[in-house]
C-alpha cells in the first residue's frame, strides 16, 4: 500500500467541523495524520492539492449499475469507474437487478465483480420481499450475512399492509434498515409525469402528489408500530418532506433523501416531450422543487443521491410514454451538490455533508469523515473547473441526462478508496 | 451562475412551444402536430384553404401530383384514415396505407427503423396516428427537412385536423367566434380531440368556452387551459351556441370512471329536452362514432340541430388544406 501525502488542499470534513487549508498523510488505507506529518513518514506519492478541495469520498445512496441483467446499459466495471471519476467512493445499488438481489448468491456475484473492478465500493440493498413481488418476506439474515447494507423493495410497492408489517418486523429482528421509495401503485397507475396542468396539456397520464404522500403516511404508521429503522428514498414532493418533518418532530426516527435533479428541474423541463426528463418519481412542480430545497436546508432531508439509472440510447428514442424512465446521474452529482452551495442554499460544508457523513450514518458505514484513523476514501475536487455537460465528457455508460448543455463548476480530479488512488484526472 | 442552453429554473408559465417545430422560418406550416402553438393566422389560412376546396367546381386538384403520402396508423381507424386517404387522392398524391399493430411497434428503435425504411422509399409526408402522446412530435423530430408530419391523433394529446374540421363546421354556421358560447361535453380526460378544440377555439377568440363532465373525466388543471368548468350538464349548456359532444370509450364506462352507461346518460346524455336549455339555433357536434343512448339520443343525433354529417364531409376539405400547406419541396421549402 502506498503512502500518500496530500499537500496544501482545503480540507472540508463536516463530521469534524473542519474547513481549513491543511495537509493529510495517508498510509495503510487510513488517514494517519492531519496538519502535522507523523514522525518518520516518508510519502511514496505527494499530491499537490493547492487550490483544490479535499473532502470525504461521496456516498451515493441510489445508483443502478445494471449488472447483472442489463449489461447492454451499463456494467459494474463501467459504473464504478464513472463513480470513481466523479469523486464517488461508495455506491449503493437497489435490489432490482435481474435477477433480483434476494439471495446471498447474487450479493456474492456482485461483490465479486466489484472486487474485480477494484474501483469505487459497491454496496447493495437486499430485496425486502422475494423477487420484489410483495408476497413473501426475503431471507434477510442470509442477505445480511452476505453483506447487504439494508432492505428495500425498490420501485415496487408492497400492496398488502400485513406483508409489509411483517417484513418490517423481520427487518427489526435483524437490525436492518428498510429503504422505502414511497409510491402508491394504484394512484400512480400508468402515469409517467407529474399530474398537473402540463401533463393534462401534453395528454400524458399523471402521477398525483398523493401517490407519494399516501404511501409516506402508510409507511410512517407501520414504522411507528414496528419500530423498524427506516429511510425514505427519493422524495419528490414538498408535502412528503413536510410529513417526514412532522413525524420527526413527534419523535419518530426516520431519515430521507432526495435525488439531486429534483432540486433543479421541474415538470416544465419536459416541455416538448423531452424523454431525458422521463423520470420516476417524476419531476414535479416548482413548489415541490422549492419545498424540497427548503427541506434539504433544514436538514429534514438528510442526504442527496444521484438516483443514477443509465440507459442505452435506444431506451430514450421513442414517444415519451414508451421510453424508459431514469437519468444517468453519477457524473453530475458532485457539481450539482456543490452548486447548492454556489447558490447559497447551503454552506459548502453542509452540501458535502449531505453526500458524505449523512449517507454514511444512514447506512451505518464507517466512512464519510476524515478523522485520524478513518478509512481513507477521499475526493479531491477542483472547485473552479468549469465544464459543459456533453456526451463526450460523461464517464457513465449511460448518456441519458437532461443536464446536457449545463455549465458545471467543479469536478473531481483525484479519488482515493482505502488510501489507494483509483482515479486521477488528466485535466490538471 | 450562468447556464448554457438549458434553463435550470424556468419561470415562464406552462406553455409549450411546438410552434418552433411546426412552422418554417417563413412562418408557414411545416408539420401539423398540434393546435397549441400555432398562430391564429395559420388556423384561419387552413380554414380559408379548406373553403376554397369546398367552393370549387372541381373535385380533383393537381396540387400534390408526384408527392407520396404515407398513412402510418398505429391505432385502428377507419373513418379518419379514409378521409386522409381521400384528401390525398383528391390532391393527386400517391397514397400508401400502413397499419401497424401495437405489438410490433412497442420498441422505439422499431419505430425509428421503420421511418428510415419509409424515407428510403421517398415518402414526402407521414400522416401518423399513434396511441402514445407525443408520437407525432417524436417522428417530426426525426424526419429529414423535406418530409412533413401530420398528426392524426396521438394518445390523449391532440388531434388537430379533427379540431380544424370542427372549427370549419362552426364557421359555416356561426362565423363570428367572439360572439359564441361553446360547450364541450364528456370525456375530456382522455380526449385528444377536446384538447385540440380548446386550443383552436381559444386561438380563434371564442367568446366563452365551457367544458362539462364529471370530475373523473376532467383532467387536472384543465381550468388553466382557458375554459369554464361545469360538472352538471343542465347548468353548463344554458344559452350556448355550440355543443360539442365527445365520444365515451366503452372501456371507460364500467366502474372505472363512471358507474354505468345508464347513469352517464341520465346525467350527461343529450336529449331534445335538454337541448332546449341552449340557444334556439344551437348546433350539436360529435366527432363520431356516436354511442346512441349514451352520449345522445337518436332524436338529437339525427335532429335539425345536428351537424354531425357535415363534420364528416368537411373533414376531407380540411385535411386537403393541411396537406397542401404542409407539403415540402425536395429542398425543404414550402410546396404551397
């Protein structure tokens, strides 16, 4: 293992409330010292981080890596490489791979492939119910032993409340956090966009706000009753965020995240059937976007994720309702989160917290901070690097992003996982 | 923070800009995808051109001789397809009818591949009907500059030629749009015809536009489209000059949106007695085919106020007008 000296960077470590120009010394995969070199430390490599920001590596709570099952869209190798190039050191993959992550064998297969790629870390959520069918609770103990970091039924709601209750209870038994993407299947129906004036004009079936809020209410009740550790994923409505805030105020320990694009885009961006904006949960109103921003600011929404869903070009080449939902988000997560600080919604430290310490806490991972002795998963970014998003500078296999043409400020230049350099930009 | 090309935080009201793609740089009709986004002048020109065809002694015109039009129907249709076919033939165009079952076209690449193949056969115009909203826009975005696209109905979005033939029919009877009170009755939720009619009537400056339906059949936010919303027929048709009845799809009748045909007819069915609430010279329209005894009584459908069959014959002239106006030369310039 190489011994690295990161020199002269602006260290931002929200967990330790540090924002200072200082040096880091890394060896044996861990942070050995901050500020003053350890006695006798001789670096194999010195990284000059002057004018750059050094922070914990990003932890993305929701990223589809498409493997196994849809390798024509993306692979574990392609997406962990894209993550590495974007400063993301940990990815969490929902269980809706093909086959579904509902057995230890699939967990081991994915772990094996991720080890072979040897780039960013890949964690998984196990299926809450077998094959995500919502009928039989999954083998949570063996999934946990295989290494899943939580349970989820991905985008498939569990319609039967009794089964949901038992799944929560069983997750409790094994001290597993349940990740919930709140959706009422019946209300969402065949919808593909936010229900509202725009959907009505475009003649597109809408997904009402209530599809999310009804599901949040139902899940909150069962969370309270069962005492399960629960996290709400990818909230899209301001009302749902307010419901979480109220529940927390009443003493319920739940957490929540938002996909970063919901803090920037609204249904208006769909305009003339822009299939890059075909997303589930859908882009909603300006009121929702502003409400979600406010919830992030107030800390009601703890974490920000990419909700990365890479697609091959054909998946988006069809009339809008016939295209596949989802955007490719790894490449833009860091600059879009930083932009929240540029726009003064959050301080830079708070923005970094939402993608480092906070998701680490939700997952119960040791990463997310850079204390002495911490695992050296590190992102070094150039905050002044301006770049315009286009197909040529996306590293994910999926180029399906509505942010094509946006000017971004900031990009990762070096990424370390476990104290090893896994990405080094050729831009500097 | 500067943004390039894409707006991050749109502040404009909910309006679409299909006009960008529907008009050429000279402001002439390039594709006919939707009424929304087209200026009044273009709509009026369609009506005037259609009128010139109906007024003519001739039945056949040489305007589109040497041009090939493909009717690309991804949804079954007899009447609409027939009138488009007839319109093309009366303009001396060559016509190709292609009916594609939904199953063979569920993938976008198939649709694009199919377009490429047809383009290779030197098709000049596609008339497209598709079950997915936005399909005509999608196709228009993928054809070369000399090919134009006419929307013959896309999902629940728009059916612009149907709306224009309705405008044509209204204008024949009541040419002063600003003095008119119009009511559209029925399944507005799923109706592409209604959306096109609403945009057309508002663009032509109709005096008052009402929509009448139970809440289950009203799209959310329809009040933002420039209409007065009524949920009860008797109230809504009071003193109107024009009543447009919409077709209720059979699969929507049972349980899902309304409890039964019987109850629907009781509340929203047009009868002679109800018609008396409207202006004495009211005209009654329906895009067809009619569900007699569900949307209206036969006495109304076949009665003196009904202009339903005129709508059908006007459909040909209006489609001829749209075809003639949108047709392109090989260099992409307007052929009209």
